[in-house]
């Protein structure tokens, strides 16, 4: 891990992704200390105030401080991203490992089920799941986790199939090493690199999906701040007070960009053959 972190910091592009992700995480963790105001405090006399020394990013249509809501919105994005990707990655890893190791009808059954989920656009599938379960933070995380499960299943299965044909795996089997030990000692460690890269990239997509669901009113419910819901609330005031839309959109963009840069850099470090 120390070698990976050192290589990431030495990478000119990767270090920016690392810094960006670290900044977002610090924003989320330290939001109660950094926020200048209560993100739920309404001050109608200050509504739609332009950015100033008092309100660095201005206020929204209810006079709530946008900077404070951005900081607390980062907590929602990070929490939803981590939990939902953990759900998708956990189940996806196990299914991919099972399909790749067992093969045969198990592989066919698992992959056909994943193909069914892949047939739906990710946003549409998440919308359907949240619509059925009802809008809430828990259901949003569940929906996003289901959306990403097929991606992890395919990634891990492909890695397992590649490792299974290696000479050292065949040698281990030929000398009588138990199948479970072959999986634990030889197959699992060699699937972690692509799995880690996919996890980082999935986090950026999870942030985007959560923002889209919140924008449509199916994510975390008002008055609690979410970058997507802040964008939705700014639709009626965007022309009069553009800062109400610019700052939430900017942080969504920077978060997704940071995770994507970090994921690309990790891929290049862990598998130099793929470096562009």
C-alpha cells in the first residue's frame, strides 16, 4: 500500500486526483467544523444574496447559506458513494469469483442475470428501483448498489478466468492443493488490482447517480442538503441568482473528475501495459 501511494503521488496527473479526493473526504468529515452556518437555517431576508464576505457562495431562495449546504452535501455524496459501491462491490465480487471459479451452469446463470441488469441504462434502473421501494437515502444506496453489481461481477470474473489459466495455478492444482486454498492464495490476490480500479471509478458514477436521483426528488429528501437537490431547487432562480446552480454543479463536476483521474492513474500504475 505504501508503494502504491508513493507511485500515485509521483504521478503528475494522479496526484491531482488524489488531492481532489482527499479534499472531498476532508470536506465531508469536517463539515460541522468548516460550515459557517447551520445548513438548514432559513433567513428569508437574506434570500438570493450574492456571494459576499458574509456568505462566500451566496444564499438560496430561502436564505440558507450555500457554502454550508455544499459542505454538508459532500457528506451525503461521500456516504452514499461509499455505501452503495460497497454493496455493489461486495456482492459483485462474490458473484464474479463464483462464476469464474465454478464455470459451467453456475457461470452461465450468474452472467445471464447480470446481462439482464446490464440491459437497462444505469439511471433508468436506479429510477425503477427507487420508485418501487420509495424515495429515501437507504433505498437510494440500495438502488445504486444494484446498478453497479453487474460491473463488478464482470470485472472479477474476467480477472479470475485470466488467472485460472496461469502456470502457477495449474501447478498448485497438480500437486494436490485444495481448490479453496488455490482460490485464496493464488486467485483472489490477483483479482484485487482490477477490482480496486473499478471501485474507484464506480465511486464517481455513484456520486453522479445520487445527484441525478436527488435532482429528480428520489434521493435524500428536503430540507437536508444534497448537491442534486440543490441543483433542482435552483431551477426557478438560476437566471436571477446563477450562483445557486453554479456551485453545486461545480462540486459535482470536481468530485467526479477527481475520482476518474484517481481511477485512471491507479489502473496505469497497477497495469502499466494499459497505460496510454
